[in-house]
C-alpha cells in the first residue's frame, strides 16, 4: 500500500501545480497500479456509448456517459448515475478519450460530495499527433493496458 500512497501523493502534487478542483491527476500506468492495489478504487469511463462501441472498452470500468453522442449534450443524470454505481467514499479514477471530459467529471463529482476524485491524464487515446490522429501519443491504449474492442 506504500507504493499506492506515493502514487497518490504525486497525483495530488500534480493537481496543486495546476490548481484543479479535485484530488489529483494520474498517468494511465499510475491508474493501473492504483486499480490493482487499492481496494475499492473504481475506474469511471465517461466517454460516449459510441466511443465504447467503436473505439474500445476498459474491462471492469464503470461506464457513465458525460456527454451524449452525436450532439455532445451533457448527461443531466451524471451525478445520480454515479451515486447509484459507487460508494461515495470510493477512490474514483475518471477517464475519457483525452483527459478533458474526465477532468470536468472529476470536478463535478468533487463538488457533489465525492471526496476522492482523480483524473486520468492522457485518457484512453492520448493527445493528437502532428497529423491530428489520436492513439500515437500517450493514453491508456498505447500504454498497453487492458482494453477490448466490442
């Protein structure tokens, strides 16, 4: 558990440097370590159903859409769905495609009373490369972490 404590401290330090409104920011590899060794940690995938179906899924992730495809309307029931899916004291690790929507979700969850919210930097697909494509710079998938294509 000592290694997990150190990872979370690093994630909290990253967050303070960025002045973000949730507990911390983790890399995909750090997230995987936390999920393997922190009892009760939950990965919340906030991508759209279309992304789950077309791009891939992370095994055992809790899937709660932040926005709906194709219009990008915010999910008005996001917090209600989150409350139904997890214990409010759980360590929550939010992931999306690139880390932007998951950052917003971690912020809103924190404001709703979930005290242990972390964002997964780089997300599932990582940053865009020089050609504008995702999946070649960072991200869960490129790190070789578990995922499946539906």
